C-alpha cells in the first residue's frame, strides 16, 4: 500500500512538472513550408505574426562567409547549378531564389534579430555534406575549424543578451570542437532516431545539453530520461498542426514545426493543458 501511494505521488509530481514546463514552438527554416524558406522576408513576416522562435541552417562560402541555406546545392531553391561552398560571397550576393529573394547571410539575419526580445533560435551547422567524387567532407581540417569559430563568435557577439540560442548539428565533429573550446556553449545533437536512452547517452558523451529527435520515434519515457539527465528535448518534424499537441503531450521542451502559422491557430482552438509560446 505504501509503495502504491509513493508511486502515485511521484506520478502526480511528474504530471505537475510537465504541466508547468513551457513548450517553445519554433518555425523551421524561419517559416516552415508555409513561406519561402530561410530568406529575410520570411523571418520578418514570422516575427510580425508573433513568432519569436526559429530554426535555421548555416553554411560557409569559399571565402569564409557564413550564409543561411539548408542545401549545399543551389538547384532546388534557386534553379541554377552551383555549390555554396565552392562560390564566393560576392558571387552568391548576385543569386536570387526561384521566388526572387536574395540569399540571406548570417550577419544580416543576426542584424535583424539583435534587438528582438525573448528570442529562441537554433542555428543548425550544416557540415556533414561530402564531395561526390571523393567522399571527402566539404568541411574538415582547417575549414571545419574556421567554420566552428565563426559560428560561435558571430552568434555570441550579436544575439540579444536575453536570447536563448543554440548551435545544433547531425554532425558530431563541430559539436565536439565547440564543446572543447567553449564548454559554456549550448549545443544540440540532431538525430534521425527518437529520444531514447541511447540518444541521451550520446548527448552526454558529446557534452550536449539538447537533443532534437524524431517525434514519431519518441515516447514520454524517453523524454523523461532526457530530463532526468538534464537534457532538453526538441521533437521534429511538425508536419501537421496536431503534431505540436502530440509533442507537448510527450513532454517536449521545444517543437520544430513546418506549419507555425497553422499550428498557432490550431492550438488556440485546442488548448494543450500546458503553457507554450512561439
């Protein structure tokens, strides 16, 4: 009987903690699939609509300038041949997307964000692409070192003091490098697996405080395991409005959605029972 009572008390305490934990819902690539991805006007529009939380992707040009782009190739977004890592910043400033937008550079995004209060931003470090002909990484050796240093220093210099921001990656190498040089940096591992004991263990090995895991492969037990180990959890992708509700039920701290505007309206009509913000 005593054991049952203690179990019930522990369960109630866990439920109370979850109910009090504010979930942060962030716009994937600045605006998800509802807008043009990773361009300045999308970040501006999202912010004006009440979104203060974003995920974006960062690459580096041939001459060492950081640019916002999910893909290494310009074919899908711009309709032309070319690889960001093999072009200079000057060349890329002449490029327009299929919808006529200029490419966005990290310094310009940071200038837009620098006076915005209460931000949450994840900067995904896109360093794991390989050269087709050789299989070598586009970023390795001195180039990877340069990329990591510039990512950390530029974001640290311009992100608002009250902002919550992190550097994330599928690639373990930049996470390890930045953790070794800047142990205070908030880093996040992205995985195509769920939030499990194994992925939580990997985060601890890498010195990472955040884990972005697949929503469909995660469970409340896995998220609880992460929280016990002081690792915050981002569940992705949110491809449907209702995915945000499911991720909150599972206990996610962060929810990366492709449909932030739609999810915002959906949650107004379907209150999740715990606090959240965009």
